[in-house]
C-alpha cells in the first residue's frame, strides 16, 4: 500500500503498487463488519468481473478474507468529472459543447453495453466518472462504483428508490422504472457540464422535497453560470 486516497461508510480506497510488476493500482477495501447486505457486494463484484468495456472500470483481482473484500482495479489518476468541473468553474469556464459531447459519448457507449447485458447502474453521477489521465485535454474515462447496480429482468419494472438525489429520474421517485434511469442521469451530467449547476437543486441545504418536486415536474431552466 502507498497511501489512502478515499473513504466511505463501509469502505476505504488505497493507492497500491504491485510487488512483482511495480504497476500502480487502486484498491477498494470493503469491511464486512456491520455490513448489512453482503449479497449486494457480491453482485457488484460479479457485475464488474463480468464486464468487458473500455469505459467501465476494470477489476484485476478480488480477495475475500474473514473481515474484508479487497477489490484491485486500474488506477485513474485524472480524478473525477466532479473535480474537473470544479477546476473549470474556478476559471469561470465550463466544458465546450465538443468536449461535453465526447464525454457523454463514452458514457452512453458504456451504458449501452451494460443495458444490453441486463445491468443497470443506478448511480450515474459526477463522482462516479473518472478520467484516466491528469491532462485536461484528455477525456478518456471510466465509469466506477457499481454498488447500487443490479441485473434486471426486462419484463419487470424496478421499484427500489436508489440513486443520488440530483440525478434520480421521476420514474424512480414513483417507484416504477427500468434501466433508462441511467439515461436520465446522463442527461443531468450533460446539463451540469454545459451549464455549471444541476438542473434540479435548492438553495436551502437539506431541502430534498423541493428538489423531488422539481424533478417530478421537470422544472429546470437553461441559465448558463459559466463565462466562456
């Protein structure tokens, strides 16, 4: 292990180096202590292990001990789409239309692959899109964090309320949705890349109900916050 680079409720993320090849990797360590749904973790691991797409994070090795799941993945040193947008906003910029198109193209190709293999992600958001390199002009990316993903049956609608508030679709709020919820979330990403703020938000912290109301009504405006 080189250093810890992230932390969540039940997991920590580390930068690691292979003793044999010296390759730099990323490792997500998920603690089994107090973990409520181990089956969900196993589903995530199965989905990632089965996936073979250039725009979905590659799992290299998985270890399971009495206390942890250790998932070794390729390392994306360019940071998240969230970080890249904040960097641009600090310079009073947004992505250009061509740059945003290239980013969304890769995301849609990955989702098309996932959906064709009966996989729904359910948590497409800025933080779950990572760039391979630090170069601001290199937009090659990977979709990560399939913790809320599942295999779906095309004949049955999903009912569980899953996802991150700014990105969830009206159908999720109604408890009657399918894999196309990922496409809605991708549209939210595209909006943020071009406009600089989420399409559905509230100035009041914790005002989730107001955001839900706007999502259900598709109440948004194209007010560009960036000075290009």
